[in-house]
């Protein structure tokens, strides 16, 4: 299904009974607390309106991809598959990616309102304070930060958090090693400000490539969006810079980031990050030169939460990229990859294989943690046999307890990581931008050269379980599951 804009996806989610409208919430922690509780229960997407202190129509959308069905809907795979099957379908689908460049048009809905000069005011929008101890109002969590390479001229979209500093400045945290940061550094090395446009809500098929590495250097996320949508994405030129922006975006903040020697970086945060802790770090200062927004604009909120709340996608897309990387590395018989606790990055990565030879498990682990998607932000790499469901953390932990040999665990040092993982590096390393960590590899496969125990797992066959469930379903349907309701 093609979604022309974020509103199309909202309408489809509502039609499927996957969205709730919430009225009267306070932007100051209440909106974020409601989002957290809904996400923990894999509840509906939430569209907030009549937000305290703001007029009707200035809305915030959160928990958009917090269910498997909504994730599958965005990714263009069947919604009735099991989680690992959804991931498998998506990662096989993207193997066919062929760039479809965007189409520049004269104007679009994003230019229904154009604010410049003294009219620029970030406080016009109901930017939430998402977590109780956040250091400010984070207007940008579901973002696409648009930059253009000054040498090669191609456009990149990357996800970066941003917080309001005053009416026409926001902080933007961009970690080293990401494409947009590399572009910004190029401008700064020449003593020039870097132009950026920050999108705060767009069609989900254009948004989600911003958060993961789906395209390599030199290929724009716009090209991926066009391919995934089946037609070119319409883009327009900005008003205060000439960057290309999605024509149907909800809100775009245009601005520039001066070189740090002219405008020093600031300490951003604290902010509740995807690791499950509050994070504080260095951020650029962006001066806003213009704001474009649609009538009745929608901020897309993707606030990180402590795992296992699925704050990004219920299906861990990074796992699909790792799975494909393992195949490209010629690792045979990989039957599944999952990011444990549905975190954004592979803090806990589980890989299942059908063992073919001694050392197969170690090979899979090393290849997974070496690829770009499996390297950034990882800590634990666990390899299990193909009878283990890697999407079920309890199943994986059983394999770790029952099949691993602690003395065979390996630690690999000096691996690229994220500034959000502040338990893994020192303050001195942060100042030197030498942000690296270590990985623990756990081989939780049954030893290849051992005889498999009689009967395999102490668990009834899937056939017997299904027969029993069908016969005794009223009894077995009981459980501690409660419907989540929200007042309107």
C-alpha cells in the first residue's frame, strides 16, 4: 500500500482499529507517560490533540509502530505473519532495492505555512517533555535530518534528536560515524556553516530509512523511499536554504549549524535514550532560519524507552540488515536474527543457525558483530541452534543456560559504539571522540561434535500443542491480559 503522507498512515491505522485519539493531555511529561504505558503493552498508536496550552489541530502522534501489525503495514509485508516471518519477508524484499530518485515539484502541502524572521517560534508547537527527568522539550524524536554532501551533491536523511533551546535555536545530537555527521564535518572543516532541514513528521516509508543504514554512502534515502513506494517521492526546495524536502512533510525546521569554533557545542540532555538510561552529551546548536508546516500539523514522536517497550519498530529492522550481511559474508544456514528486547541497536543480538561444521557458531558471531548494522551499539552476541526461536528472549535465555559453556565465551575489544552507551567508555575517550566498547560472544549451540540428547527439548511437539490448544482453548485462553483504554 502506498502512503502519500503521514496522514494516510494515520487514517489506515484508525480504520484497522490500531489508533486511539487522546484529548487534553499535558505536553509536560503526561503525554510521554501515556505513550510509555501504551508501548509497554504494545497498545495502539496515539494521536494527541487539544494538548494543554495549544489550539486544537496542533497534534502529536506517538507509538506509531509499536505493534507488529502497524510495523508490517509500514514495511509492506503481510500483517498476519509471525514476528520472525515478518522480518524475513522484509529483509528479503529489500534485497531487490533499486534506486528511484525523487521528483522535484514546485510546491506542496508543507508550504501551507511559511515562517521567517521574527515569526520563527519553536514554541508554537506542542513539543513534549517525554521523560520525567528530561532536560528539556524534545521537539524532534521521530525526525529526518536532511543534509547534502558539499562535494558530491547527494542528499542524506538521518535520525537525530533535537531539543528546543529558545524560540529560534535547537540542539541536535549527531554521533560521529553517521553520514549526516560526516557531511556536517566537511562544511566545518572549511570554516562554513552546514545547512540542514529537520523534518518532524513525514510519510513512514520515507521516515524509517532515516533511522537505519539501508543505503550506502552516495545513495539517498529518498531513492529508497521511491523504490519502496513504487513511484518517485515528491520533493520541494526549501525557503531559506535550497535543500530538497518532502512535499507532504508535516513540519520542517530550516537552519544552519555554524562551525564549533564560532558557535560552541552545548551539553544536550539529560534525555531518556534507547539504552534505557538517561544520556547527556555534546550537541550542535542549530539556528532556525525558517519553519514550514502544514495546516493542523502533526509532530511524529518516537521517544526512546527502556527495552522491551518497542519505541522504534516492533520488528527490529536492524536484525534484518544483519541477517542479509551474514548471507553476503557467505555464512551458511542462518535461520534467524533478532535484536533482544526489541532495542534499536544490537545490545543483545541473537542468531540461529543450522550447524554445518565446528566453528560455525563463532563464524556467524564474528561476521555479525563486524558488519555496520551489527557493530554500532552492540554488547552481546548469542548464537543458538535452529530449534530456538530467536524472537523469544525466554527461548534464547534457556539455550544460554542449557547449552553454553562459560569457558568458551569470547570478548572482542575496541569496537565502534554509540555515545548513548556511556557505560562502555571514559570521559577522556568521549572528548577524543574515541568511542569504542567490547563485545561478548556466547556460543549457546549444542556442541557440534556431541551427540544430541535423546528426545531433544523437554517440550511437546508443535503439532501436539496445537491440537491441545484447539480442544482446550477456553481454559488456556485465560491469562493476565487487560485491555488498555484511554479517556477522550
